[in-house]
């Protein structure tokens, strides 16, 4: 396999996972290491990072875990500093932290609304804020922000804050991409659809199907024209392409990874 990221350094946020298996961030961190990158893998839960390192096997030598809260400016500044201290540069930033909460404006409390904006959108803003100065000084860098098809259309459940914040991630990415295109920094989005990640079984089944994992999986799969659900490794494949030099002429856009779901009209 071509080492597309040899001699490059990447930060991946949300590189742990709420359960066993391939969540988006975990898959991205391991695949970047597999293709030659040195990776700062970030999560607020050290135990989840240990699970990522275990799944990485011998590649764990290329992955350095770092625990912190990416919804807090001081924490994100420390994350960027830790990467520079460890590796001397930052070539790739993958802003992957996120999670949903059920409810529309009537049902949802102001506190949940704000926590969703912080988790899904503020974390992306802070990642860009504290990593961009390094990339601009280098006059090179690739940022890939992970959004969601919920930011594009109704995906089966009222989750107004998640949908609004993930739509915000897409537009934030476009604005930052245009602002810094002439300075050698590219910014794009990956927009995953209804994947079978550990979060579905650990968290979403309780929210939407009374804990019935199989019922939720069947419900989600019915929406996908491809007839099956991808997982975090499909997200990772799109992220790695956009972060690589193969995508040197691509900025300010999105790759939707959803098996054709958002192309349907029903």
C-alpha cells in the first residue's frame, strides 16, 4: 500500500470510541498510521484511546494518545502545542468529535441545545482556530471536518441541535477553505450517513428503539439504496483521500458517505 502520509503529522479528535469496533475517529487514526503518518489521537476518555491503540496493533508505535476536552479553548490550544512538541509540525487535522441528542425546539432544553452546539460545532471552530496558525506558517496543511447527513436533510429522527450544528460544520468548512486557499491550506468535509458504528448499538438504540439494536439497524438500512450499512472505515477512506496530496485541487467541498441515502427523495 502506498504510504501517502509518510513524514506527515496528523491530529485526529474523537479517536476513541463508545464501544468496541471501528468508530469514525478510531478508523481514521489507525488508517493514517497505516499509511505512514505520525498521529496525535485525541479523546476525552483515556480508556477509549487505549482500546484504539490495542486495535492498531504494531501501528500503535506511530500513534500518541492525548486526552483532553476539545470543547474548551485552553484544552485545544494545549492539544496543538502537544502535537508540535512531539512531532514539530501539523500537516493534517481531522475534527471528528460529535454526537446527537433527541428532540425538537419544544422538547429540548436550552442546556442540551448549547451542549450540542459546543460538541459538534464549537469543537471544529476551536480545532481550526488553534491549528491553522501552524499550517499557515508552514503554508501547507489539510483540514477535514466530519459532518453528518443530518446536516443535509431529515434522516429519520428529530434532533434539531445535531442537525443545525452539523449543517454549520459544512458551512464553516467552506468559509475557512476560501479564506485560506491561497495560503496552501485546504479544508473539506466528509459527511457520513447512517453507518453501523459502535455508537449505534451503545447509544442510539436506547434513544430511538427502546434498546432494540436489531430493530434500529433494520430501520436504518431500509433508507440506504446500496442495501447495506458502511462503518467507520468507509468514513476513514474518504477522510484520507481529502487529506492526501491526491486531493491537492479539492477544497471547500464535501464527500457524502451514505450508500446513496441522501440522493433519495423519500
